[in-house]
């Protein structure tokens, strides 16, 4: 019965994540904090412009992890700039480039 024991060990837990759930999870995770890193599965599940825009509203830094086709979209760029402004972090963003880039921090020591 060794095989039977192995089968029971395989499936102790299953988690299912739908692409429409990503913005909601980001909303919950970003409450009172600034998210900078995202699980690869989140990026893989963001497969259309509307999901990308909803995600950017809650976690603007996700823009830099998206595919290039999303980062070049003008509507997504506008939403990203708006989200950075709403979080008082527009100074971190270089808005003169497409796709957007982050400014390098200059350290005066």
C-alpha cells in the first residue's frame, strides 16, 4: 500500500487564482503600504488592458513588471502617472519616456 500513501501526500492543498482576482488581491495587499515586488503568477494572469489598469490603480509599481505591449499603451501610461500622483510619488517617475522609467536616485553624501 505504499502507492496509496504517496497519493494522499500529493494533494494536501490546492489554491486557484483567476485573472479577475488579481486586482482585488492587490487592493487588499496594498492597503496602507507601497508594493514594489509582485509574484510572477500575477504578471502572467494580467492578460488584458482593463486588468492592467485596475491593478495599476492599487499597485502602480506593477507597471514596470508588465509586458512591453502594456507598458507602451498610452492609456496605461496615463493611469500609471495618475496612480503615482495619487500616492505622492510622482517624483520617482520619469514621465518623458515611453515606456515610463523610474528616476535614478541621486545620493548626496
